[in-house]
C-alpha cells in the first residue's frame, strides 16, 4: 500500500535497500564471521532468533561494556536493547565482573551451596517481600517450576494467562485468543500436546472475563506480567490489579507475577511499587547481571503447601530443577548484582533518563505528525504503531508490523544505535548518558524523515 502507519511505503522500501547496502559495506568482518558460522551452526547463529534483527547477515559482537557494544568491525554502538533486558543494568557491571573473577579459580558447580546462597535468599526476601526462594537457569524455567509447584500445591490443573503474553518457552502459555476462541499457537514446532486443555486465556484489563474464568473453580494460578511488555506494551487500567487480586483470592487461585521485564520499574519491581501482593514472583534475565540464572519466590502460605505437596508425593524425582541450577558462579553473580548493581541510585539515573527518552520520542512523533504512541515503564520505553495506547493483547498485536520494525531498527543500527528486535523497545542502563539518548533521538528523526509521506 502507498501509505502505511503514516509512511510512504515506496520511499520506505528505497530507504531499506540503501540501508542494507550500507550495512553490508560497513561490516565486512561480521560478513566473514557470519559466512564461517554458517558452515557448522544451524541457521548460521548460536540461536535462530539471532537472525531476527533485520540485518542482511548476522552482526557479530567483539565486546560489550556499560551502555556500549563494540561490533566485530570496530564500530561503537549505543545499546538500548541491552540483551532484551538481560543486560538492563549495563554490560559487564564492575561488581559482577569482580565476583566472577573471584569465583573463577574457586569452582563453578558442585551441586552444593556456598555462603552466597543464604545471602542471596535474604537479599531477595528483603527486596521483594516474599520469604522463600528457589532458583533456575532462565526465566522460562523459573516460570515452568513455579507453575508446577502451584499445580502440585493446589491440586488444580489450569493455568490462566493473558492473550498476547510471553513468559519464555514454557509450553503451557502458548495459547491465543483467535476470534474470541482459545487456540494453540500454530507456529510452535514439535508441540504434540493439546495446550488448550490446561490453559485458559483471556484478554488483559477485562475483569468480567477474569471473573468468569475463575468461577469455574479449576484455575491453579494466574501467571502474568503486571504490565504486558512482550507484544508492545500494555498498561493495566487504574484499579485493574486491585480488583483482579480480590477476584483471584475469592476463587481460591494464586497470583504469580513475572517481573522479568517489569523489574525496569524500580528496585522491587512493579508489583511492590504498586501494592500488588502476589503469592509468587519470577525474575530472570538481569538478576545475575547478565549471567544466566533466575529466581522464584513464594509466600509463607504457598511455601508451606509446596513443602507438603513434596512430602505427600511418592519418593522420587519431582520433575523440577536442572543440574546446574543454583550453581556457585550464578550465586556469586546474583549476590553482587543484588547488593551492588540493582541499587536505588542506579534506578534513579535510569528512570530520569528513560523519562527524557520517552518525552523526546513523543516530540519526534508529534513533529512528524505520525499516529504512533509511546509508553514508558521505568527504564523501559516502547513506541507502537497505533495512535492510542492499546488496552489488551489483541489491540497491541494489531499494531505490530515486523517489516516496518526491521527497517527502522536497521536504519538506527547504521546510525550507531541498537534497539530491541521483535518490537520497538528501548532500555536505558546505569551507564547510559544524556548524549547517548540524544543520539538515539537524532537517529530516529533522520530515519523517519526518510520514510514518512511528504507533507500534503
Ligand atoms: N518472562 C518474561 C516476562 C519475558 O519477557 C521473558 C523473555 N522475553 C521470559 C520470561 C523468558 O526469559 P528467558 O528467555 O530468559 O527464559
């Protein structure tokens, strides 16, 4: 179509062709490494998602420090993707690097605890207000395990999720509402179980739908991000969580808050900042400063029921956990992150800068009269291709435009700034500067100037 999201699509295509050529010219070393990797890596990259950046071939990285990534060709890129939150506290934070160096000659994994274990448990409990904790290697696994514990503890089978949610590759959550009906995601590979049997899906911000689903009496827990962040961003309406919590409690279900992304709100996450009292909390990605690990916490009541479920079960494998879980290296990284990196001072800087970024993007969009919206949650800012902030996953999903995202992201990358693939998410970290935010705003302005429809 000649016009799309307020743009001139023919101009946009010409821009894309120029940007692809420019990327190829500027990145000969990445091209060479990508060609070598294709010989033995399936899809040419360690994880096939790495091909989703919109670049003609895989950009390769030399190193990353603070807010900066140095690519294989020596360009310095300002990183607003930050590993899609894994590096939200900056790449290679000094206290984590020091902890890793200390641990480097003292062993990595023994299937036994070190003195870091109790310290991390205490730090988590003080920060999030839940008394009992366990660990995992990814947020995906932390979600998988907490859902298992809760199903075991409650004897109920159903999981309730919101349409358009993402909680990692835990199978149970890939059920969408299609024309109002639950349907298993058709892009899943090798999924042979019927996920709709044990997963209930409703729209976010819809209290009557929540009540109707809970009334069946078979929902073990609601697994939710307090703000949806994986389909663009969707904020809860005022009062939504307060009312939802009452309903969840009334119907004997539990509430699990997945704060993996919403930890961008502040040191204690979104739930704590907004008075939401969850029965369980999941946090992955940045909790080890970028070292692979994740945590999940439980209320005293849930912990008691989980312990009882284990005691009452026949002896044998619980089906929960992996060999490297809670390994010495990860515990050392988490202890340093919680004590010295994820601090109120770090958040103060991030939140102020993020507000500045969100404001700058709003001004840029207004200057170009583009019908897009901007949503900010703490250190996280998102722009979406719709005039009003979406109310639920369906609305947010309709605003996604993969082709347009790729084109904008590539244009930004060629101008020295990286933002998150799959949508338009930008994070600032403790080392991000005002000048770097200005660089992103200037680059975005330039890209938009080259693809928008000429003023009529
Ligand atoms: N929960 C949320 C809210 C997420 O956004 C993600 C990843 N985007 C995950 C869980 C899964 O994290 P991981 O891929 O590290 O397992």
